[in-house]
């Protein structure tokens, strides 16, 4: 996944980049981007490579492995948690009676537990700088 943006400011190991907001980016937010005042651009913090200066054009890249891993975490893990919770609740409910009630309770619990874990994982990965896009000079 690649986007072209303009460097706004430079930090020690990161750069602040302004990129055009795409429709696909409107609800994701994983890059840590925030909308600018106009609403048609996003401000993104990225790991810098090279020696960019404010005003330079850079390419923001998210490695394919990270993109696939994040897609799995966001889309598949909640479905797996829901399914495993349902199956576990159905199995337990077959012994206790009311299998469908137990299945629904465990499915909801699996989904809520998954989202709670994802929220804490997201906070920890942001703090560690994991899954940040990489900014490389446009002419490379």
C-alpha cells in the first residue's frame, strides 16, 4: 500500500506527512492519520528514511505483511472469536440445557473479549511504533 505525501515537519526518527485523503481511508485510522482543517487531507506520522526536509515529496508505504496481519486482526479474528464462542457455548449448553442460550452468551462474550483485546493491542502497538508507515524519498 503506497501513498504520496508532502513532509510538513521532521522529528528524530519520524516525519509528519500530509497526504490526500482517500475514500478507503475514511474509517480505517490505523496509520494514525488525523484530518486536516479542510478535511480533504490527512496528517500522518511515519518512520523516516533518508534525510527529508519540509516540503519534500515522500512515498508512504505499509509493508504487505503488516497490511495482511492488520487485515486479519480487524476482520478475521472477531469472526473466529464469535464462532469459537458460539461452539464452546453450544457444547457447554448441551450438558447444562438451553444450548442456544449458552451459545449466544458465549458468542457475545467472545466478540466483546476479542474487541477488548484488540483495543489493548492497538494501544500497545501504537506506543511501540509498530505498524507505522515508512516514508521514503520519492526519487528512490
